[in-house]
C-alpha cells in the first residue's frame, strides 16, 4: 500500500492540467491600438526626453496597467504641466473583478487633483 501511495504522488503532477497565462499586448501596443479612438499622438517626446504616452488636443495621458496606478498620477501631472494640457491617466485593465482596487485608488486621488481617468479593458492577444 505504501509503494502504491508513493507512485500515485509521483504521477499526480502529470495529470494536473494547467492553462498558460494569457498573453497581453505591451502597454505601448495597447495605447497604439487606442490612439485613433482618442485622436492622439502616441509617445509624444518632450524637451527632457520623457514621453507622454498619448497626447491629445485636451489631455496629456499617461497609460499604465492596473498595478501601476500610482505611477500614472505623478507622470500625468508632470506631462500636463509641461504641455499645458489637462492631466489624465488611462488605466489598462486585464480583469475588472480582480483589479477594481486599482481603479478605486486611482479615482480617489484623481478627484482631489482633477485628473481625468480613462478605463480601458484590454483583451489578451
């Protein structure tokens, strides 16, 4: 019986089915796909070699994946200051249910500092 249990434990991992993580576009690819919808210029280069992810007539938009929500705030404020546009963060979301906390955090700060928030659910490739 002990021998059978050892064999079963050794074979068990071969029967566990795992699904590969879905592959998503890069941040730049996602922004490029959305640029026409926003009527904006992708990766607009500033005098100090920084790049606005998406520059429109009205907004300097920093795009970031959900977990990087806080980085988007600072960058959007800086880009707005330099370009004379309104600050905006485009939050790229893979799963609304699990990433809702990032949306909440971003919106909480955005209201205080008058930062526009654009939410974009990004599908796997």
